């Protein structure tokens, strides 16, 4: 007959251990010292034939009560019916539990970052690793992945927000989400807990970089020509080239001589410097080539950079130099170094009549509705070459009234 709670509770120790049977191999073993445990004697079929006898310890009484012992017994019998040794299964489950405890968020983050190494440019990877090292891992890196909760991640993000770095917090959440999705895909996590945080972060409106209108170009060129701010000749040339090429300031500041193809009259910016993670071609107008020749004359010999740092020619110009120069010329709050991109987009479209798609491609923007189409650095290259010369010629005379505003735009400091 099946055991009862009263029988189990009243079972007294004897000189030798003995068993009280519940049925189907389940029994209570009473030890001479008084300890009681539920056990299951099983017979497992061997694949090669015959049987293997074994005993599976379900747990100690009263920690494991009768009802739970019967449920555990049922699970063990099911394993045996499937040809699985319940003892081996228990050891395997315990090992997986220990591995899960040892698997921290930092460990998975390192694995994910290593995978990303071959998928993104060096600059992007460096930004990801910095975000993890500075903000994320010191807070949640040691937490076992299975124990990581949305509140724990939110607490980390709140600390970033507390210093006013709202955009950094948003990017940190994005990186954590990518890591957790990778963990889900590889079977180490059940879900991405950052999904619960989408509405929890502070959203700040993006402050767009100020940019002049096409009508204000003559004013800027006149200020650049007067140079009341006493900018270095190299800095003035850099501003002119930035205006002519309308690349991102960081791309111009880090421009190298080995990126310039004099014969083809092109500047090929390598993929690891570009947001699109693909090489970008900038056709060089005559005026831009003049600037490059002047930099060859003015710059320190042997520097790999077109615009080297004034105190160390082995390093590139600081990107902030261009922004500071724009402010020094008197355009703080009205224009920025990055604003040359918006200015060129507007002026080339409105004043020169070029098609928006050609302009956007020169800005290294992917076409809308591309559905993941690979970025083609040569698309519209012939048209872009003509357009860039048109733009340079326009800057020689932005008024289009027959009178040059500041003389020839390219070169000569």
C-alpha cells in the first residue's frame, strides 16, 4: 500500500537501515542515525542489450515532502522509460546550472564583441568597446546572465543619464540589447530584458547642427578672407577644403596623403572612417587640388596627414579645431563645422539645380528605400565629379552677379 504522512513521520531508526515502500520503485530509506530519504530503484535497458540496475536519490525528508517526492519519482520514471539514466541526467543538469551561474554578462559581451570585429569598422568597434568598458561592464558585467534583470540594466543607464549623457545612455541600451539578443540566439538567455526599457529612458530632442543659408555664404567667405580671428593659414585652408568637399569634420581632420589619388583627382576615404563602413570617393575640383598643393608647401615634411596637428605632425588635426575656427570667425550659434554638409546640400540643390540623389550620394548617405542594398561608392561618380567642380566654381562667385566676392576660392591660405 502507498505510504502515508503518518507512517513516514512515525518511522523510527533501527539498528540497520530499512525501507518503507510507496510503489513502482519509490521508497523511504530510514537510516540507523535517524535520517530519512526518498529513493527510487530503477532498471535501465542497455542499448547493447541487458539491463542496468541503479538507485536514484530524490531528496531528504522532511525537506522533500511526500507529494514532491512522488512528482520527482514520476519524472525519473519517465526518463528511465526513455532510456535515460536519471542520475546522469541530474549530474548534467547540475553542471548546466553551474555553467549558467558562471556565465556573466561580461563573458557574453566579450564573445559578442569578438564576433563584431569582422563585421564593423575599427572606429565603430572602438566606440562599442569604450561604451562597454566605461559605462556598462563596471555596473552589470559580473552579474550572471541568467540573473540579469531589466531593473539592473535600468539602474546602470540611470547613472549615465545622471551626468547628462542621454545619447550615451540610449546607445548603451542598444549595445546591451544586441548582446542579449546574441545570447538568446546562442541559447544562453531566454529573452532580451532591455525590451522592457524602451519607454524608461529620458528622451531629449536632437539639437541639429546650425548651418548657414546659401544667401549667407558671401558673409562667411568675406569673414574667412579678412581673418580677423587670425587663424593659422593651415586652419583657413582646412575650412576651405571642408566647405568644398562637405565631408564630416572628423574625416577631413584625419585626411591622409596616401588617400589622395592625384592622377584620378579623387580622395578615397577608407571604410573604417565612414559611417557606412564602405570606401567613399570625393572628386577633387581644381580649387581643392590648389588647397592640397598649398598644404604640401606649408605643412611639415614627412607628416602622413594633410592637416597635421601643429604641435605634433605625427598626429592629425584635432576635429574641434574646425569648430573653434568657425566660432572664432563670429558664427557661433549660426553655423558649425558639420553645418557645411547641410549648407552644401541646400545650395547645390537650390542654386545649381542638381538632383537630390546625386547630392545625397556625395554626402555618403544610403539611398532611401534601399532595403539593405550595398553602398556603391562609384554610383553617379561621373555626375558627382561635374557637380563638385560646379560647387567649387559657385563658391568662387556665390552671388552669381558677375562680381567675385572674395577672389578665387581655392588655395593660397
